[in-house]
C-alpha cells in the first residue's frame, strides 16, 4: 500500500514537472549555438558585475516636513579672522525676536597674522576649488554626506613657518547658542556693551584710519559640528577696498537630520547671498562698517537618509538578467537559423532549376528532377 501511494506521488510530481528533460541523444550541438552561448555567458558575467556594483552603492533620500522644534537652542560655530587687532573689534549676536544681545562668552579672540603661510594658502586654494565644484555639481553634496567623519579635517592647518612678524589680525573662533529665531551675528569696531534698548559698541577710541574689515571665513556652520562637512562660506576671503566698508551675508538656515551608515546627527544646511558696499553718508550710503551675517531659519526640516538596495531586490534583478539574456539569445538564435535556412533553401532550389538532365534521344530536359530519399544524402 505504501509503495502504491509512493508511485502515485512520484507520477504526480512527474506530471507537474515544468522542466522536462530532453535525452542527450536528441540534442544536437552546433558552432552557431556555441558562439551564441559564449556571447550570452559573457554578457551575463558583465551585467552581473555591474549589478553587484549598483548593489554595493548607496544613495541619499531626502524627506521634508515641518520643523516643530522651537524650544531648543541653535548652535553657531565660528572661525573668522579679521585684519584688525583684537582690542579694536567685537562680536556679538542680536536676537531679532527679543531685541537682546546673546551671550558671546564662548568666542575666543586670538591675535594672529592675517597673511597665510604657503601651506595654508594651498589649503585655502583647494577649499575654494571644492566650493566652486559644489556650486556646479550639486550631487557632490551627497558624496560629502557619505564621507562625513571619514574624510580629512577641513580646519585651517597651523602655520608651518615660525614667523617673527607681530600679529596684525584677530581670529575669532568658538561657538555660541542662540534661540531658533532670526538673528544677526556681526563683527564691528569696538567691544559690545549692554544697552536697555538694544546694544552698542564702544568705537569712539578707534580711529577711522585703522578700520580694515578684510576678513577670511575659515569655518561657519550651524548645529552640531560634523568633521568633513564643507559649508558654503568655508574658505571665503574678502579684501576691503576702503576703511569704511560693510560686508553683509544673508543666510537662510534649513534644519537637517542626517542619517547615514556612519553617523546620525542633527545639523543645519544653509544658503547665502553676499553683498558689500562702502559707507559714505555724503553719498547716501548709510550704515556701520563691519561684517554682518543676518540669518533666518526655515520652517521646513530636511531628513537625509542613506539607503541601500535590499538583498532580495538584488536577487530578483539578477535572476531577471540571467533569464532575460537566455531567452533573448535563444529567440535571436532561432530567428537567425530560420532566416539562414530560407536563404540556403532558395539557393539550393535555384541551383536545381539551372541543372540540365540529358535524355536518351540526345535532347535535354530543364525540368526539375524528382527528389528521392537517396538524392538528399
């Protein structure tokens, strides 16, 4: 009884076989078939390697939503060198919502030499070159996101020459925290002093001839400090053409959550528009000499996520490549053989029509001879 059930099961499985086996004695190989098979295997190998390369690669996915976080503080990372002595300049942030001066205790005033050393000039030149490429190729930003925390540091390298020149500039660097509202970070003449109606700078003791707001922005970012990320103003250098000159940067900040396979951080991207003009009250150009960075925060938040092709999708695409190439080459091979047989058949028929058959009485017959089984061999 068990053997009978077993035979029925085996016979049922044979009937369900979707891959019938052809005996080897019925299979005929050919040179054309071998050539097509070689081409098919080569194409499969090439496309498999390319598909594996795509599988190993990742891409960045951007999602947008409304930023509902209004209570947290915004961190500003600053590293700016101004071509004036530290006792002549002051930096602070004016919160436009509360009309108050944010604390700038986190900033350090360091006397330095404004002119860069040869190694530092090379660093600045490379950074400016990267900035120009980023403006032309926006997709390079994805590469920077992927290489965060892995690439070399973007900070200005220390001077390699021990110059005996006295410091003629002031490097203002550090970080400070402000409210997540529009504000104005500025560097101008004199130290900031508190004022009930806003703020003021003590600039009466500084002569106008010593004004020089030529500056270099080595780094400016918002949010968490992430090594390897290049921001739009990094490497910017401006040379003042007049003592009383105003440099303005209008910045739009976009909160960004970055999630890659290496890091997960909350940072901020920003775009900037630059403007500069000479202060001349007689000509109607009013204002205060200095460096002004007016920033505004976007209400949208961007989530940047690094994604990878799932393994099951890679297998499906790979099976599609292999099966598609085998099917396509089989159809092309069959069609080619069909066309070749038609051409050869017409050629054979034409040669048969042109053959003359002699008759016993000396005449010839141009009719086609009857083809028998012996004549085909």
